[in-house]
């Protein structure tokens, strides 16, 4: 019997030995389904996935609430009001519409986070591209050019939204996290121009991409954005340089105006002949409220702009944001682009349709990005899965920018020629008599009508100094509301290293 | 057997030898006080002599003692021992008193048992027999109101719903659930696999010293569940079952169609709009949506069959259970069914080797509706849907319109379409129609077992090894038919999804223990090692456009286009390697000392903090063991205890200490929106990441006075540190910050438990009550966070709870109102220091909001603390009285010191129905000071701000159970071969005393304390039987 006890003691001893020696290995597990950062970014495929992540930020619309750039800029401009179900629906949108912005009130945090998330991912890729040996040089050069374009694009948004912002072109190390300071817009613009120029000079960046790559950056997108960035700096001495870039796009033979204005925003004309840079959205990725935020691939603006509880022909229902202002309606009433720009709700009601009148209802709604019944996503939450791409840069915009650049450079003839190209498409009489500032104002008016509700108006007003004049009755204060307040949380967390914008 | 014969022979010789010297014979019958049932197997010993006997099956005994002055000692487990001097009597019959708070009672502690009298920690015990015949769905609910220090808030009244269980307050801003240990096996996925009848006892380890033997998982307290073991020497078969019917106990007063029409007209006109309903009087009562969704006759039934048998060597307990409860909301879509089977056994191979097992299988199937959500729970819809829309649409004019003629509207069995509201939209659908298209259920199959072997090498030195497993399979399936409910809720194609998951947890525990007494020094030592691994995986997928329209016909094998098929999967894993040790020492059961140490190594902890150390110490002094108090008639027992210890919380997620890259940062390229994968780092890493830590001090006493009253009191202070919080980094960093051990909070409180039992002229009384007070305060959220956001309401995401330093966790946050402006002049004179009106947009009838921060305007910074959903007070009692065969049990429970947020109305939907208090709204000067005017668009945002208007007192007291039972008398029982038969009738949730105006004041789960139209607790009546033979 005793022997048996001794025998039983053996496993006990073995156990003690085992636990003390194997303990460490037993507790070291490898995660499954995810990869350690230190093991990633080793192959071309992984670097491409990092590039895609930098693209991903382009279509974010749910950073810290609903913060779609296009819709917010519509609300801020005189194209649209904020709207929604009632005043409390999206107070941040209402605050931008009425310029009751405050450090803690407004869409600034989401826009700020979105921009810098894109910059972080572009910076990371640019760093990682240098660490992998034997990379295909063409892949490396093209990826770097795309990353630089994206970084420039995000900084361009940030500098226009915020003015003085922190600027860096690498992933922040642990000791640099809390110590960044703001630089002037001039310094930011210099960096943007440098990135775009480098991308522009990248031979490997293609002029066109095969159908399955549509949405990736092309030479034309880089050229157009570089011209736009120069134009936005408002320096008349650089207008010729901008005009040259626009010319290059216009004369490339790759783009042409849609013959029919009404066709531009048709879903079958995504990446159409007029498109230079589109932000791609998808209706077939089954987004749901579970991955609301930035996890879906849908265009939330489309849902926002739709008529609330709409039942009737053609259109799908939405949430009645960005009702079109009577000001724009009255201005465009006789413009041929009117029916393709504005939905007349009362006309629909006459046809037997119904919808709930939301906040700031005008009975006029956005047509360009209006969700159509036939395009409603079949899977996932339809509200979050609108597939309509945002026409971020289209040829008519570039032609009008070219017209402006030429005019501001003193070449009225070429300015007029370009202006009339855009007018001719919608069968408007050519402008013949005007010149100088008068011509410039006609070009601005053309931009307002041509690009209405596409999110350009607010920044156009700000950069040309007409914001106070046009938006004053909305509450715009000159010297203050040109930019958003810096998010208060950013000032708090850096214990005041970041300085609030003037007036806030 | 040989042994026993020998014993008998020696005993016989002994008795014969004694009988030579004295010839006094005593006999009698021993019965149970109050019932006159005979007690079988009572030990009768002649004091100071090696002489004794037992009572027989009729309770009779006979003993021959040495002298006429002898003293007889009558003892029986669970009863008070009595000593009787013979004094020449030949017949001594006694009724033994049951010992209500038996000092010999043992309690289960982690890795062992301890005599209650020498326990130095704060441990509450619930006996299985107290839960017998009490209907509860899940075992954790059985703790509700039973012990002090435990707050149980059922998530909702839906069958099978879990509960929020907090021991001594909420111990973390993250996971605060207690650790459940069933027969020595920690259980991760909830303990609803247990059958109530199988429970022997539940011990709640409340203070740090008791819980710290469970180390890194003990911060939320530990609940030890012990299941029944076989009884030696006898075979018993028990059946217990009940059947009952359930119904809602409260309906909300909602506007009927006529009232609705009048108020909506008023609201529209006030905003400058038109009359919406020309003739409200003609609308009549309209549809009662509550009646449409409530089920007033929902069955509940439970059946349990158990068999126990055993011998000296071997014993077992086997049981089968079936439980089936339908919900009071919806007929078919809210139901919970559970089948359980159990086999527990113990075998003694010889004097020194024992082994045994527990093994449980459960199968659960549940269907449920959304229980507390403004986005589509049936009751939220019933509250918000206008009463004008009919349940079924029969109006030919409506049936001919675009919607009814062109869309796949939902119909009842007779093909009549359900009404569709044109007034209230979004998620507020016809609730009955919405329930009809909801098709799906969840299921689980679970096997939990434990096998152990124990060897006693020498007396007192034991080695025990046990292997426990928890093997679980669970999943769900769901089907969406083609339907049209309203413009925003429709499906143009069918969809079917299914998920299946599997998890295996195992634990290998080895302990060496040594127990020995040296004179008055009693010593017990324990050391052990534990290894645990928990891993599992799941897979799920779905297809769409199936050619069927009901879940019963749905199958994943239907050929559908590959690009519309989806699948997903996941894996998880974790390991824990631990060392534990404990020393228990007492001197003559008078001076008590206990110390423990546990070391936990976890795969969850960062590389720089792989092992956590969790020490504890506790001391006690049994004052009544001192000579000066011994044998005093007033205080029978008095023990003072004190303890201190460290507990950990490892619920911090897996692999959070390394930087991982994650997918889903996707983009689509190409005309056909081809998705391409994008990958980026998830967050910045923190290799120093460690467990959360709770340090707790406890001071208490246990007392028994007047022989019948037991009192337990505890005072505690619990400080949680190192709570995990995202370290805030500036947004310009571009990625989420790491998690760090940052925040701290405190819980302080006290607890009282009272017990009383007595038998007076045939009536047996028993009372057990408890009362607890706890105050939670968040003490630090780190340098960069002023608050943590909490719950939100409505599509606008109205912020209604927050967590801030200096206040309790998750308090209600909003504006303070100061009555209602009665006149325009009051609006104009409500000014700030500069004389400017504070609410320039307001009109008479609007709320006057308080400028809390006194900055001269009403802005979001004026939002402040307006209530606390966590009760400070919880209490409960169980009282019973028995007389002859009858017994009556009352069990009540309540909370106080809390508020509830009544967010039942979708204020964002202008035409949503209202509760009856809207009839007392402000309609002119002096008409109301509490309910503002009704006006569409609500320009003053009376309703669309979180404010104290929505906050109500959440205190309640509830008669949880009232049960009347009758046990048939002995003669009849024996005649039909039963040893026990009890019939009972029981009423549950009969009475609820509360000021709260919503459906139910008990609101747990993820929407703690916020009523979004809560699925209420049912009131139910049961008829049951409990029989043993």
C-alpha cells in the first residue's frame, strides 16, 4: 500500500516541475486573426493593404458623429440649411449653418480626426515603403506618389477647415505625441505643394487606370489638385502656374464634359468622361448599424439629403438634411441646370407623394446626390449603403478654375473662353462683353450654379473674400468663421500647446 | 462489513459489561419541534461514557445507562443539541429544535470548507432548500434579495434574460461581473445551465480576504455554487414541478385616439400649423397597442426528477429537469426552454482514497424580442405608435392605395393586412406586424464537468487533483422574409443567417492540504497550482434571395449567387497559470487568523507584468469563547472579524498590450465597386498593461442572541485602482491611443443580516432579512479625461449618462429645470447678470432651465448631475410560518436611493403618442408647473434635452413570492409510500410599491436604469407539487 502512495507522489512532483518550467510558454499566446504590427509591412501585398487603408479615410463620414464633408459644407454655405428632423437632430450641423460654432460645438472634432487619420496612414506607408528591400520599383514609386497625393488631399482639407494646424510628415514617436505646435497656413500649403509636385513628377503614376482600378489616383487628379491648391492660396502672381496646370488637364484629351448636364450624377456615369477624381462608395458591402462610423462603404450624405419618410415616385426616403435655401432656388430658377440640381417637393406632392417636413423645411431638396428608389441597397442597412460616388473633382470645376486663373492673371479672353465652354454645355448664351472683376464675378456665379450643392461654395466664398457678404445673414462673422474652432479636446490634452483660432 | 460486525461485537460486549453494574433503562420518542414528525437516527449518548444509541424509524429509542443520575445528550445534525438529566425518569420524549443558525454549520470557501464559527471573511450563504419551489429562470436571479451585499437587477422580464449582478457595488468602470465557480470550476459564459433543484448551496465571497484565493478574477466578488451530492444510506426519488400562468401587472396610461387627436391639434396650432384632425371626438378610443402586444396568459412550467442513493463507499445524485417559460410580450417570439441532466458521484476506494465527479448537460433554446430599446422593441412601439392606426387595415380606401396595393405588406393568418401608420414612422412600426416577420432563435448545448481524486497520505495530509471542463456549443439562426412595414422598414428579398460556435475551457487544479490540531492550536495549510486554458471559435454565414418565405423552410444549401453569400469567423484563447496558498490558524476557536496568497500569470497581461500577486489577511476573535462571556443567557455567540486583501480584474481583453494591425480599413475600386482590403495598426501599444486591482478592508461581527436571533454586520471599504481606460492622445496623432491602467474608484458601505426562528404553540416562525448600503464614487479618470460618455437616447444620440470624478458611475446627466414660465413676463424677467434674457426664444408654457454654471446663458455646459441609477439601498426578507402541515412563505425585496430615467417617448417623432400625464400639460397661466406646453418642433427643446423632467424616483419594494403550501400528514404519506408530499400555490410579483410611473422599476442590463419601454417582470401564479419517496 505504501508503495502505491509513493507512486502517486511522482505525478505530483512531476506536476510541480512542469508548472514552474513551462509556465512562461503556457502564457505566451500568439493572437489569431490579427497580426502584430512588428510582423506586418514585409511584402508588397501588405504594403498595398497599407495604401488601401490610406484611401479608406477618403470615404469616412462617421468620425465622431455624422461628419460628412460634403453635407457639412453645403449646410455652412448659402446653398442649403442644416435641416434634419428638428433643431436637436444634428446640433453640430446647425451650429455650422448658423455659425454658432464654439470650441465644443460644431463638427470640428470629427473632421480633425478624419484628416489626421488619413495623414497618419499615408505617413506610415511612406515610412514602411523605405524599410522593405527588393521592392518592385514601379510599385514603390506609384504607391509613394499615391500616398503623397492623399497626404496632400487631407492636409488641404485640414488647412481650409482649420487654418493653423500641426504639420508633420512622419509617424509621431511616443515623445512627440503631446508636443506638436501649429504652423501657418502658408507652411501647410508649401508642404501640400511639395507632395503634389513630387507626385506630379512621378513617372510611374499612370494617366489612366484599368476599369478594376478606377478610383485610384491618376496623373490628372494630381495635376488638377495641384492647380486647385495654388488657386486657393489667392496669390495672383501664381495664377499663371495654376492656369498652366489646368490647361494640362483640360487639353490632355482624357476628359470631356458630359453632353447632357443631367447625366453627370447618374450612377452609370461614375468615373465618366467628366470625372477627374472620385471618392468611391459601394452599395454592396452590407454595412449595418453595427459597423456604423467608418466601417461601412456607403455614402451617408445621400441618406441625409433624402426627403424624410418620403413615399412617392422615383426617390427613396431620407432624413431631410440640407434643404435647399430659397436664395439658391430663386437664383437658379431660370437656369437650365435647375431641374438637375433641385427637387421641388411641392411638385412631387402634386403627384401624390408625401414626406414629413423636417427642420428648416423649404420643400426644396438636393437633386445631384438624391437617392433613387432603384439604387437603394438590397442588403445591409439601406440608409448606410448608398453607392453614389462623390465627384470630388470634375472637368467643369477645372475649366471654371482655369477661367478664374486666367482672368486673375489678366488673360480675360482665355478666361471668357473657358467660362463659355461650361455655359455652352447647358445652352447658355456666351459671355462676350465682360472683363476684369465683372468677368470674375460672372465666373463665380457660374461656379455657384454649375457646382451648387457639391460642397464647393463655402470655401469658394471664403477664399474670394465674399463670405461675410453672402453668409452674413446666416450669422457668419468675418475674421472668425472662415475656419472652424480647433477642437477643445485637442487644446485640453496638449495643455494649451495648441492655440485656439481667433474669435473662438 | 467485517469492520461493522466487529464494532457491533465490541459494543455489545461493552454494553453487557456495563449492564452488570447498573440496570437503569430509559426510552422515549424524539420528534421534530412543531411538526411532531419522528426524527430518525438521533444520537443519544450517556454523557461522559462510551455508551450510546440511535432512534429508529418511528423515532423511538431505548438506552440502558449506568446510574439514575446519568445525563443523556441528544444530538442531531441541524438541530440544537439537548442535555437531559434522567433523575429517575424512565420515559424521556423530546421535541428537538431545529438550529436556525447552526454554529456547526460549514460554509464553502475557495478550495475547501470551513466551520462557520471560525470564518474570518465576509461570506453570505444561500441554502438550496430556501430556493426549493421558488420559480426563477436563472440561478443568479435566485440571489435577488437573499443576501446582503448582492445587488441583482434583472435585465428585463423576458424569459431567460440575464441579470446585472454586483457584489458590494460596481467595482470597475469596465467589467464588474462576479466570478461564478460551480463545484470548483470557474464558469465563463453564465450559469443559466444550472437546474435550480440541483443546488445544494450558494456562497457569496464578498470581502477581499475571502475572494482573493481566486486572484486576478475576484474583484467583482466570487459566487460559489455547490450542487447536490448523493446521500449515504438511503435511496430517494424526488419529483418537483409546477405549472403556472403569467400576465403583465401594469399598463401605462396612454392617450386614446380622441385625446391624441386633441393634443396633436393643439401642438400643431401652437406652432402655427393647421388643425390635423378635423373632428377628434369621432376618433373614439382607437387601438390599444399594449393589449395588442401583451400576452395575458403566458404559461410557465418546470419539472425536476432526481434520484439519490448511496452506501458508505459510494453515492450518487442524478437529476433531470425541464423548464419552459413563455413571455408576456408576444405569443411566440419570447420564450425560453431548457433541458438539464446531472450526474454527481463520490466513491471511497478505501480509508485514504476518494474520487468523484460532477457532470451536467444542458440544452437551451430561446427566442426573444428587443427588451429595452427605442429602436424597435415591441413595447416601445406600443407606447409610441399613434392610437389612430388600426391593428388590422380593413378600410377599402386605404387598402387601395399605393402602399397596400404595390408592396408586400404583412398580413395575419386570415390574410388581412396589418395597419401601417402614416403619422408615426421610422422604427415605430405596427408592433404586431413587426413581430410576425421576426423569425429566429438562439440555442446552446453545454457540458460542464469535474472529476477529482483525493489521497490522504497520513491523517490530515491530503493531496487533491481535479480536472474540470466546460464544453459549450452555441449559436443562432434567423430569417428575414420579404416584407413591407413602412417606408424605412422593408425587405425586398429573403435572407437567412446561421452561426455556430464552440468553446472549450479546462482547468487542472492540484492542492496539498494539511489539517492538524496540537492541543488548542488548530492549524490548516493549503498550497496548490492551477492551470487553465480557454479557447474557442465560431463561424457564421448567410445567404439571400431564398425561394422560401419562412424559417422552417430556410436552408443554407439553397443555391444562391456566390457574391451574395457571406461568412465570418473568429477565434479566442487565453491561459492562466496560478499558485495559491493559505494558512488558517485558530487557538481554541477563540483567536482566529487566516492569510492567503495567490499568484496569477495570465496571457492577457503585458510582457512587463506577466504575473499578478493577490495577498490577503484576516483575523477574528470569538468573544463568547472567553470565560467572562461563556454560558451567558443573552449573547450565545459573538465574533468580531477584520480582513484586508487585494483582488484583481483580468477582464481587460486579449492582446491589448501589443500593437496589432487590423483589417476592415477597406476601400472599393473599380466600376463594380470591388472591395480591396486595407490594413493599419489598431492602436498604439502599451506593454506595461496589467490587471485592475481592488483593495478591500472589512470589519464585521457575527452574533447570536437570545438563542434565536442571529445578526451579521459588516462594514467595508473597497478601492479599485488601475482601471483600464484609453489613454487620450491628441487627435492629430491619427490613431487610437493605447489602453492604460489609469482610473480609480471607491465603494463604501455596510451590510446587515438578521435571522430569527421560533416555535410557539405549534406555529413555527422563521425570518431572514438583509439590508445593504453602498455608495460608489469615481475618484480618478486620469489627467486628460473630464468624463466618460455613457448611455444615449434616440437617433440624435442625446447624452443621458456620464461618469465623472467625484460622482457615482453612470449618473444621469442633463439640464435642471426650474418650473415652467407661466407668463411672457416671466420669460422676459428671467435674465442673467447683464440683464439679458437667459431664454430669449422661450414662451409661456416652456421650461425654465437653470443656468448651472452661471455664465449668463443656457448652454450645454449647464448640464449636470440629475440623478443616480444605482441604488444605495438594497434589502430583502424571507418570512415563513408553519402550522401542522401548512406553511406560508413571503419573500420580498426592494431597493432605494436611486433614480430612473424614463425615456419612453420618441421625442424626435413629432406625432408619437404620449403618456396620460400629457393631459395635465401647461395650457395657460397656472395650469401646470411640471408638464410644459405642447408645440410641434418644440422650439425651447422642452423634450429634446436630457433634463430632470425625465428623472423619477426609482425606489421600489416588491412582494416577490407569496406561497402557501400543505404537506400531507405522516400516516397518509406512509400509506401511499411517500416520505414527503407538499402541494403549494404561489403568487409572484403580486405587489410592487413604487412611485415610478413606467412599466417596471427593475431595469438592468446594458441600459441600466434607463427605461426605453422596458419589458416588465410578469406577475404569475403557480400550482406545484414536491414529492419524495
